[in-house]
C-alpha cells in the first residue's frame, strides 16, 4: 500500500521526485460531448455553438432549486462548467460545488477570471482546467488538490502557470478571454498580447504562437477562438478573421472585413459565423470568402451568437434578438431584447440573459417568449443547462433553477 506521503504527493499531481505522475488518459482524448450532465467549456463545444444537442431545461417557468452563498472572495460573472456532479465557477478563484445540492466541494483563491475549459492531461489522474486572467493563463487541478485537515485549505489546485503578461495597458487590465480545448490541446488568446496560442495541458508550454500587429501598442484584442475540422478560427480588432492549422499554427487564410469590431466566431458545417457591430457574416471555411452578410441594425460590442439546428441567434445590443437562417442568411424572426447577451440553446429553447439582469426563455422555432426570471441580485451570468436545470453565477452566489411546480 502506498505511504501516506506518496498518496499526498500523487493527489497534488506530483511524483516523489517532483515530476508529474503518469495516468491512463491519452493526449488526444476529447472532452465528453452529448451528455446531459456535461458542459466542458465556455459555449459548450470547441466550435463555440452554445448548443447542447441532448440536454433540456425549464420551459414554462423557473424556481430556485438551490443557491450557494459563496465565500467573501468569490465574485462570479463568468458562466460555469460541469463535469459529472461537479459545477465549477470562477471569480477571483475557483469554486467547486455539488450540482445536486449546491454544497461546496472545494475552493481556491486566485486571479482567475474566465470560464475554465476541461483539458485531458496525460501526466495526471484528473483533467486540467485551463483558465485565464488579465495576467495570463493557468492550469488548475479539476479534483481540487489536497485538503489540509483542520485548516480548510487546498494545496495543489494550481498545477502550472502558462504564458504571463504585465496584465494591463493604456485601457486598463487585459481582457481574459475564455480558452478552448480540442484534440488534446488548449487554444487561447494570450491576455495583454496580440497573440493566439496552442498550449500543452500537462504543463502550459507553448506549442505554437501567432501574433498580430507586433509593432502596434494597441492590442489586437483576439476573441475566444473556434475549433473545427483541424482548424482554429479567430477574429480580432481591427476587422480581421483568420484560420490556422490546429496542429502547427500555420495560417491557412486571413481576411479583412469592412468592420472595426468583430466578435467571437462560431465554426459550423455551413461555414464560420462572424458577428460584428452591425452585421453577421458567414465565411467559407476553406478560404474566408464571404458567403452572405446580414444586417442586424445594431451596435454590438460584447455579444456572442449561438448556433443550433441551422439557425443563428444573436443580440444586436440595441433593441432586438435575431434568428437567422444559416444557409440563406435570411431572417427567421426578431424579438424585442435589450443589451449584450451570449444565448445558449437546448431542446428547442433559447436561454438568454438580457442586459445582465433578466433571464428569458424563447421558443427557438417561433420566437415566442416562454418565461422571464429576474434574480434578486445582479448581474447574472450566461447559464449552462443539464438535467432539466439551469445553473448560473449570480454575483456572490451560484444558483440552480428548475421548472417551477
């Protein structure tokens, strides 16, 4: 039987000599998809669709199943992720909760800000959670490390520190965009730089890195990438969209769109969906050419679209939410809607947080309003869905919402 000292070190992910322990997880294992219990990264999948194809959530009205009033250090605005019966929330640290009861499993303070992404790490017995902050990229232990008895303190939660930056600039702290995991790698914008990079989940080492505007002091502001069919798709200020080989980082194409502000892309079978301040574009995946262009008549600066069953759902941040046919670029419906949003879709229902204070459910086919929920505290993060329940960070707490009885 292993000694208690050895078990302690293995829990931290270290061998006796300080080298990470080996495990049976393969480098190219993908995060589980298709389970009602799993939400492995921001926007659900590497493509960034925000669509869970097998999950379902409330449709008529909601009530609080449970709420977790977090510790003083927690301040959550990023959406959650889920693996099995564990929810992970980020906000000045990492908080892990039981999805059935909301009871705390572990917590660890840190500079972390983005929604984490599960990344299989071959040298550990549990996954790595890739997360970013304004100062850089970090790899966290999804099992939480080792709890020191009597001190209620976790050791070994942070496995590695990846590329770091000064953490700020003329316009304030660098934006901590969410990482994506696919093909056994982490793909992320590097905060405070003009770079997109692929990282090793085992140690955070840079496998490749590509930089825009090397001599420009103003950040290119690269958004959350989308990954599909061996390609990494990016958008950035000022008006550029690009595709890179996921394996090597070699650039496949780059196009300049007649827009100064592009928002996060979504990779689909039909092409790459690229939203901007006033438009939504569909680009050909092979060369970046414009397939169609749709005007939202908006002023979007923070929103992210969802794509499900041939329809794009996007807020124009002025007065409406649009549903667009992805094949034709034609409008299917619009409904009144205020402010930025990053909608998600499950079982024919669009869930979107309006202006940070109101969660609405909309029938994806018709645009009919199903219900509205306003929490007692704001802001409310973009929810995730599973087991018929919506989970969201709500400032200093985490809430679970079920169908109202």
